[in-house]
């Protein structure tokens, strides 16, 4: 698989398979293409050459509605977290349920449980501008997993938080992996990767010179 941007090839000869329930770190220098690769992984971009298969389906053959349905099985924590500032935090987190028409009592119960899991129960009725950086990231993670996706992709989830909060976010992502979710974390923070080695069996994928290199064995 390859991807070109602005006339130049950003990624080339990329061949990687994410096994169900696996845990991966995606690393590499700034501008190497980590965010681009994640976008290819959830169908936001199409490859300029080769094939991308999402949950067994070739993205090139899918209609827009098919891709939308597939994306419900992929939770994404974006690097630049965007919320609707006029809605309470709980409604922002529950937005995917609302959009999909699944806002019933059972789902509302799941929402309360999820907010407790990420430690935001007391912020439920607050608004996004009132949240700290760490709280925003935890809210973004909660929103990404509200639909119980099979895969969680996180783009620099600890980039704007302190070490203690980065460890808390890492712990939440490891818990998701232990529930059977496939987790991919794009990060340039090698200390975060080292901190994970005692807690989870992970693979490190490094993007360098437009290609993916497997950085050693299981951590």
C-alpha cells in the first residue's frame, strides 16, 4: 500500500496486518506519516496504490454508507480533540449513540458507567471549555469507545498532558486491550512505550523513510 500527498510519496511499500486483540505502538519522527497511516486505517483516506482492508473489507469497493457502518466498529481518539462547546460533557461523549439512534435507557446506563471508568462523573454536566487537557483526552477516549468498537486508534493521546495523566490514559487503553480490543497508539514518546512493556505485550511499528519497520520483538 502507498499514499502520495502533494505530488510526493509520503508512504510506500507499507504492508502491515493488525491481528484482532493486538496492541501496537506506531512511532517515527514528526511528519513521517503516523496520522496519515491511522487515517488510512479507518477509511478517512484511500491509498494511492495498493489495498487497505478494514475488518476484512476492501475500502475501495465500499459505498459511503458501508464505510460509515464499518467506522462504528473503529474508535478514534484524534490528536486535536474537537467537542461541541455548547453541549455538556456527557452529551459530547454520548454523541455517537445519539447520531446512530441508540440513545435509550440501556445506552444511557452504559454512558454513566463509561464516564465513571474515565473518571469524569463529576464533570458530566460541565462544558468542554472547562476541562483540563487530561480531562479532554479522557473524554475523547470515552467518546471513541462508547459504541463498543473492535478497534481503538489513538493519535498522540498523551501529547498534551503530564506524565501522571499519560500513565492514566495508557492504563485505560491497556484495559481496553484486555477486553479484547485491538489498540494502536501513535506516539513519539518512547518513555511511554517503555512504561507499557511491563503491562502489555505490544509491537512497535516505526515509520522511517516512508516505510514501516518492525522495531524489535514483543516488548
